[in-house]
């Protein structure tokens, strides 16, 4: 990494490492310069310009009444353009939705689950996929869950489960518990194509911290789902489903009336249900456009600051290395907390996952120290963000050392006696 190499917009890695971080001034409402928010993989702060977008949505509604929808459509297209740039897919068809679940359900409803009753996935998917597939399994769909670990062979093991019975494979580009990047998805895509099965890739934990040029990665024929609530700072209500070229043969059962906007030549109710073309095929219905106004403002802010996918990856790798090094310097007992050191940080995405004896209790104690993290099972997760300085990252990790040492002595975190805290 070259700390002194400028990027478009003038920012350098050195500007973000220093205190105060050069970006922090643009997040005054979240007060990131005076807090230690390490939930960047779950909820990042919004730049101050986000409120400008929200106010613009109100202003347009007040001025235009029902005519606001034309302006809202323009904002939605700006959001699509933001995602297209991240995916390296300038002509991509993207359906928008309030959540990835909403879009996942429309995708699933377009599959031939009567003729092909098998769905292949992993045991490391986010709850959106996990819960919905659990319920489909109760309804008689065969759901094959491949162990997510080891990640190095995951794509290959998924491909081995694909055959003429499989309607689709659903897998994450980055595992949400550990931040481990899943390699070899291009080979999985080839296997799916051979069997005429669909491939849906969840890119939520990749966008903003890992490059996702889908055509370069052999994923041009895949469905890509994701959103901007996490690393992209877009807030709620900003998710997308990227459609492959063959999507026009799909007739999703769960379909919103917005799909009729581009199919008005066919009278509703006269014969077969008509669908719009491209992304309109997976359109929903009336929604709150405020989220798109906010997202459009944030995407423009990212462009103005030079927060390109390549620079964001550089920042993410640096910040996670700072956290990992600071953790190692604590030399805490591995039976209490440890991290995976078998792979380089470049094999991970946007956060540092620590296996922790009492992750939930440690998270709560850290919050009392003013350090905001989260946990999934026995993983304690530290998620940095571009507006944090190196000093803030080291201070957050130092608090972990204090919490665990206090817990072993004077009663901070209650640790199990069988793990050596006496």
C-alpha cells in the first residue's frame, strides 16, 4: 500500500490513518470523531449529506404531490447506477427493494420448484436466506446445506451437489459470521450453467470492502443480491437484485403492480399476467422513496471524496490489519479469545472476527467502555469504517484487553471457570 498516493478526490490512506481522520468532519451528526463505533459491518454512520437527501424527498413531495414519482424514479436510477459501478456492470438490470428478503422471495417464486425441488446452499448464510429456506424445507422443498467451512473448498463442494434436480444454488460472496471471502465462485457458476440451475450470490458483505467486478469474476450469468445498509452508508431500504440476461424467461409468482408500468399495452386481467421487461419483471409496489433520495446523496458523496471500490478495499485491508495487530499485541489467553491466523487478512473482507468464550457478555462490557461491536454466536466482531483513525482502532482493541483482564479479576465479564479464569 502506498500511503502517499492520492486518489480521485484528493484523499490518501495517510489522511484516514491520522487523527482527526480527514473524513470524520463529514459525519458530524454521528459524532464519529468522538466515539468508537466498530459496527461498520452492520451499521455504518451516514455522512451529513444523507439528511439533505431526506429533506429533498419531503420537498419534492410537497411541491409535486403525485408528480413526485417522476423525481423518485430519477433517484432510483441514480441508486442503480451506484450499484452498477460497484458491480462493474454498467448496463446491468437491477430491481430495487426495501430488503434483500423481499427480493429473495420474488426470485424464489420464479423458480420451478415443482419440477426441480432441490435448493443448494450453505450452513453459513445470513438469516434472510437461512430462515426462508428452513420454511421451504418444511413445505417439502429439498434444501441441501453444505458446511461453509473450510471456505477454500466451499464453491467446489457446492458444485458437487448441483444436478438436474437443483433449481438454484444460494451462496454468499463473503461469509457473514467470519468475513471470510469465498473463492472459486466462477467454477460454481460454470457447474450451474451445465445443469441449467440458477446461481444467486449474496454480495452484501462484499460491496464497499471487496471488489465485485462480476464479469471479471465469471458471474455474469448469476443473480446478485445486496444492499447498502452496511459498508455503503446508504441506510435502510436500499437493496437490489441484479438480473442475468436470461431473467426475461422468469415469471415470479410474487409480483408487484409496478411491473405493469412497462406492460400497459396488455390490459390487466385479460388472460395471462403481463410483466414488464428487464428489472421491471421483478418490480414491487408502492414504497417510501426517501431511502433512494438519501442513497443518491451518499453515492454522490462517495464519488466526490474519491471513495472508489479500489480505495475502499485498501482502507479496509489496512484498518483490519491494525485491529489484528493490536489484538495480537494484547497476548490474551487463546482459551478466552482468539482469531484465525491460518489465512492472510487479504482473504477476509470488512471486519475482524474473534472467537470469544462469552462473546455476548464481552460485547455488552465493551459498550460500557464506549466501544460498540456486535457478536454472532461465539464470534465477537470488530467492524472498522473509513472515517475512523488508527488511534481509534487501537483504543477500541485496548478496551477489549481491559474488559477481559477485569473479567478475570474483579468481576467485569463472567467467564466460565472451565476456561481458566479461576
